[in-house]
């Protein structure tokens, strides 16, 4: 018998604190796969954000810097500029990247900083109990929009992959999902490509991953996974929005 | 006992059932017995070993990386 699937070496062999069915764990695995693929585990420095993915250093077998809420792109800028030989990535939720940290991500992309940003969009603030995020869908109920998001009052969900793609400094920007085997394979390829851009010094690479938050959506894992397909993908279209050669 | 193509780490499994959704052959079922974490874990029954194609889609889908997949080498030795 030959092993065809096992845990990547860059991912520590420990249990995670994530809720059942939460796709943060899957996205961690895809990021670890990319590090294994390029053989960069020893030279990679992750920059963690504030949110449910705050324990990056517990799960990845790499060096990790903890950034203040939303500031991961600023910290990653410093790390990469000080150590250009290293491979640097940020891993941020939508509350972190698209609300408190909007300025940092926009300017890092606009400066064309040569690191990889992973953006996990689960349409809510997971860690703090399900408040409305800039990515919360119209009509979506949350702790702070109990009647559903009202776009007249709260504005529209932000399509960050498109926003980032519009900046001249961005080399690569995509949106992927992990709700089916087919989408997971495409997500794995996109994440590898985003690392490849950095390793070839091609500039800023951004991957938005649509993810579920069964706990704060008040659904079981299967229903939450289905919601990604039926509600998220129609608004947050999957695709490649920038791919500079 | 033949060696199993799909091994699910019962202690790691959180019972989300996403792997059952991914398997094109519907070979994985959920246990009725709680694991140590208090979840009803996924089970790959021994009787399904023969039908399993080792495609690893179940493992790809698992958020907790609780599944390992093996494939028979050419020649069919087990
Ligand atoms: C400066 C600051 N403001 C607010 C908080 C509280 N806080 C912790 S996590 C979080 C939001 C996390 O949501 P998101 O980025 O979407 O990640 P998720 O938990 O959904 O993965 C907030 C507002 C904080 N820790 N620091
Ligand atoms: S609260 Fe949501 S994002 Fe956080 S671990 Fe649970 S399911 Fe995942
Ligand atoms: S390896 Fe493929 S066929 Fe076998 S249980 Fe997993 S998904 Fe099903
Ligand atoms: S996907 Fe993983 S955690 Fe979920 S039930 Fe299957 S083996 Fe368990």
C-alpha cells in the first residue's frame, strides 16, 4: 500500500480549537501543502491576525509573528523587507482584513509588497460571536443585524478580491471556495500560485477563500457548507481577477 | 484483516460529516457512539474497503485532517 493522502509536514500533528465543520482547518492544510510543495517550511514566517485563526503558531510548524488586529499586512511588510530571503504570508479573517485592517491591506497591495495574503471570508466576525462584517450578505442576520443586513443602513458587502485586483501594485488576486472537492483542488492550486508569485519576486498576491462559520451562522456543518454554494458564491463570484505575467 | 485504504483518526474527528458528502461512492457513515471529544465520529466500514478507489476526496474535504488514504500498489499485494 502506498500513502496517497496524509498530513503535510508544515502542519503540526495537533488537534485544533476550531468548531466542527469550520473550514479554517482545511484552509490551514492547503497553506501547509503549499509550503511543503515549494520546500519553504524552514524559511517561511507567518503573520497571524486577530480572530479565530489567531493560533497560527500552534498549528503551523513555522515561525509566526502575531500582529495587532488588522495590522498583519503592515507587520508582513516589515518582516519581508528586513528578510527578503524569507517567505512571508498573512492569514486574516474578514473582520480583520476588510474592517479594522482595510487601510493596511489596501496600501500593502498598492505598494506591491512581495508577500502572500490569505483572506478567509466567512461573512461574519467569528471569534467575537457573529457580529456583522463588511462581507455580511444583504439580509443576513447577525448579532448586530438581527433583522438582516440592510444595505440602506449598513452599505454593501465588499468584494475584496476585486478591490485588491484593481490596484496597480497587485500581481495576483483570486477568489476560491473549499465547499466541494472540485473547489478545494482549485483553491489548493491558487494558494500554491500565490506562494509562487512571491518566490519569483513577482509582487503582491492575494487569495480570498470563502469559508463557513457553522457556529455563528446557527447551522450544522453540512448546511453551512451548502450555504457557501447557494448564498455566498452567487454574490462573491469565484475567479481570477488579476494575474500579472 | 486487509489493510484499510481509509483510516479515520477517531480521536481527531469532530463528526462534521463533510467527508460523507465528498465520497462519490458514499462509503463513509457516521458512528452512533461518541468519541472522547464527545462527537459522533465518521466510520469507514471494513466491508467498504474493496469498493474504495483511494481517490482521497474524503480526506481533501476533512477540515480536521483526520483522514489518511492509502492505495494498493500495482500488482494487488495487500
Ligand atoms: C483592536 C481590537 N479590536 C477589537 C478586537 C475584538 N475582536 C477579536 S476577533 C475580532 C473579529 C474577528 O473576525 P474575523 O476577522 O472575521 O475572523 P474570524 O474569527 O471570523 O475567523 C474582533 C473584532 C480586538 N481583539 N482588538
Ligand atoms: S466561531 Fe466560526 S470561524 Fe470561529 S472556529 Fe467556530 S466556526 Fe470557525
Ligand atoms: S478514498 Fe474516495 S472512495 Fe474511498 S472512502 Fe474516500 S472518498 Fe470514498
Ligand atoms: S470530515 Fe473529518 S472531522 Fe468531519 S466527520 Fe469526516 S473525518 Fe470527521
